[in-house]
């Protein structure tokens, strides 16, 4: 099989999904070219001429076909030990208003994204502020490791930093669970053989991961 699959993905999906999925797919379909555009902004896959995208399920339009790529995960607040020595440790969501946070702005003219936390049936939307605002998750992670401020992240993305002691999770009782990342693409009468093959391998990997996590 030959062809091309163009993907629009957030940076979190690189380490969480693509580093395992792409080698598996390319080994099976070496003549199919995969083009990956990493962008943490919400991208219109149709307007951008992408075949498919990856996002959290709440960011995907209902009229899209969506395929689960990983299981549920949490959104957590983390910081470096050096930051907590300097600024202290937040104990409740409201404390974040007095902390330096690494902020994300989805659009140049928009407001920084409020961090969403929850405990039981109560939810919190905290309009955090801080010294650095960006739409690049890797820069946010690096700034957090450097002690610049707190970082709000998918848990899987920072697991190695937490295990190594570079980052520490705080406010754990308030960490919301999200369904995980999904592959999505428009409902079309004609889906390219290359994209069909990519979807099939993605489903296969996700199923193997679920079985492995239960075993």
C-alpha cells in the first residue's frame, strides 16, 4: 500500500501515543508516508487539509468519527521542589491565584485558559496568571522543571519527571479525570486506504494497551 496520512496533534500525544504507534504502523506499511503537524491549538482538520487529528474527547465535534487511543487519565498540577521552597505549596484551588502559573493561551487574542479542578460534585475554574504564557506544552513542562511556576498537565506527560523528583504533584484530591486522547476524522463516504490502515493499527494498539493494563 502507498499513500499519505496527514495528522494534526497536540504535543502531549507525541510521548503518550505517537512514539509507540508510528513505529508499529510504519513497520507494517513502509510505503505510506505519515506527516505529523504538532500544534496545541484547536485545528480545523478539514480546513487545514488534514486527514485526522488527536485531541481530548471534549474538544472533538460530535459529527466526527472518533477512536479511543488511551484510557482515562488525570489533569494534575505540578511544580519543581525549588518552586515550592520559594513560594510554598497550594492546599486548595483558590490558592493558585497567589501562585506563579505557566499559562496557556489557545488563541493570540484570547484570555489565558482557566485551570479546571474538581472534588466530588464541586468544580473549580481558576483564572491563573504567571510569568510565562505559551501554547507549547513542552515549553510549559521545561519552565516548570526549571522552577519558574506551576504546570497543569496530563498526568502521563509528566510521569517520568515526577518519578525522577524533578516535579511534584500537588492538589491531588482536586485532580479531574478526563477520558483520554482520541483520534478523530470527518465522516466521509470515501476514506483513503492509508487512513483506514492507520485507524486499524491505532485501534489494535489501544486494545493491546487496555489488555496489558488489566493483566
